[in-house]
């Protein structure tokens, strides 16, 4: 099929699409900000409706709405799993320009959510709309599932889907995200990690004590640090009892395929200003660890006095937030039970655990027909075969959507390693936007023929 008219329309609309994305990113759809999340849901629904989608909004009291949009027709159904909520923008002082006042610098658009995931969602809608305007009716049915709790572990998404099993009936899933590697090679992501996000807290006193009594009164910060020291080694090995029991070991076939995927160690270190990887890992060992090893990461820790000048106290309470990225076949509920048992066995039964959310990992086959279709579409635009990746380092609710029917999945997008996702100065490269649309348009055709 000739795509000249489609590609021309994509090029003509890139400026308009950039303005549209900027408008979308002005809505601060942060976790737990329900009024703003509802604004984001309404904007999302309106945009899908404008593209010709039939809209259904699923709401529950106190929960960000789930926007369902269906467009196109054909024998195959593609489920697009997306979200309109964003990570908190704080600390605001680290942004070059305000996070909800989109700004263009160096051919990049900067704003919170511009890459994760508003830009990635929007380009799918824009590409489908341009396809219809330039070529004709979509050759597949596309079902958009756009939620507002992805950044808080999709807490209510699964229950919504269980009440509506028709929403997960399809032939394949187009996951959020996707993009290029550090050398601008396109990638196709075929899985996601799971997650367990918990907060540990401990109280040792009724109130902060004068530090002159530190020889008598137990310090909550030290108590928490001592517990944390039992959970992980400096080389990154997680020492929670039983943590690795269910981890699926990579097969020889997977390890052989991984060797065909370039690992840009120096570039990755340069992007983040890192002098070394955890445990001194390098080369193939680092690449295998990044993909197949689960993690135990401290996301935030606080206790006592952290203000200016001195305040001599023995803190009464301490807190830490931890996310554990999980791999097949780990179960986040089981991992939480293992954590509780691990702490109790070592005398830390006074440490409380609050579960902030969890999701199962999900890996589809990297050689599935949907991935072949994505490869053909990507190759046609970029002129070289994309890299097939087993999994994203992050998490998305693919298990809830794909596991009921064991659907294959793939991610196609235009993120890049310096997009600063979840960090200040999040951005997308504007030169990659039209290329992503061109790939998606071709992918719709290729998927219809799988």
C-alpha cells in the first residue's frame, strides 16, 4: 500500500499535534487529585470522540474514571492500554520551566506527562485519525482503555475489567510507551515488570526526645535503617527470605537472543551521570540483571529533623517507601507476605507495612505475529530492523488486560532514554513524533493481516 498521502498529512499536522499535546499536558492529572483526574478523563474522552471513537466512561465513587473508546472495524481487535494520570511533578524547583506550562527547547517539548503517557497515548489517536483521513476506514478495531490510576498501580483497574470481561477480548495489545534506545535505534517492547509498592513505618517513642537521651531512648530512624539493612546487599541482591523462589530463570534461547541486543553501557551512564552500575556490574552481566533480576528500591525515606540549621532530637518515628520491580513468575501478594515474615523473624514485628499498590509482571512472546507486524511497520519508516526487547524496566497493567486470554503485546512509541520520565524536565523529541505516527499507521495495516 502506498502511504505517500498519509505521510504528507502526518507532516502537515505535526505542529497542530504539538499544540494539542501541550494543551493536554496543562492538566495536572497527578495521583489522588481527583478533580484534575476527572478533567483529564474528560479531555481524553473528547479527543477520542473527535477522532471518531465511540465512548464509554466507567466511573466508581472516589476513583479516576476509565475511558473506553472504540474505533474502526475488521476481524482483528487491538487493545490499546494507556493512561492519562501522571507522576507528581515535585520537586518543582528542579524544573527549568514549570511542569504544567509546556515549553519547547532544543526541539523538545517539556512538561509533566508529555512522554509518560499523554504523548504516547495521543500519537496513537492522532495516527488513527490521520489514517482515516488519508487512506480510509481503519482495517482493525481499536479499543482504547485509558485509565487514571496507572501511576498508583492501577488500583481499581482490575476490578473494573473483571466486571466487564468483554473489554479484554481481542487479538493483541498495544502497550503504552515504546521508543528508541540510546543510539536512536527503534525498539519493540514485548513485556512489563510487575511491582509491589509498600511503605514501612516504625514508632519507638510517643514523641521526639532530646538527643541527650540517645543512649536510652530507641531512635526510630536507626530502627528502620537496621531493618532495611537485612533486606538488600550492596551488590543489589535482595535478601528477603524466599524473594527469589519463584523467579523464572532465563532460558538459553532468551540469553542467546539477548546477546543480539546492543547494550549501550557508556551512553546510559553518561545520561544519568553514573560512574558505575550497582554491584560494579558491567557488560552482559549488567544487561541480564537489568532484564531478568527483580529489584528492591528505596523510593523515599524520612525521619526526624531535615530543616536548616541544627535540631538535636531522637526521632520518634521513621518511614520509607519501597518499590520492588518483579519478574515472571513472582506474585506481589506472596512477596508482601515474604517481607512480613522476613521482618518478624528478625524481631522487627513493630515495623508496619502499608501496601500502596501492586501489579503482576506480564511477558508476551517476542516472536508473536503482532511483533512481526510491528517490525515490518517500523522497518519501513526507519530503514532498519527494530530491536525486540523482552520487557520494559517499568510496569504497566498488561497482566490485567492480556492474561485472561494470554494475548501477545508490543509497545511502539517515541520515548527516548533522556526523556526524564518520572523526573524533572520530562520531555519528548519533536522530530520523533511524526515518525511514530508513520509507524503506527503502517502497523494498523500489518496487524490486520496477521
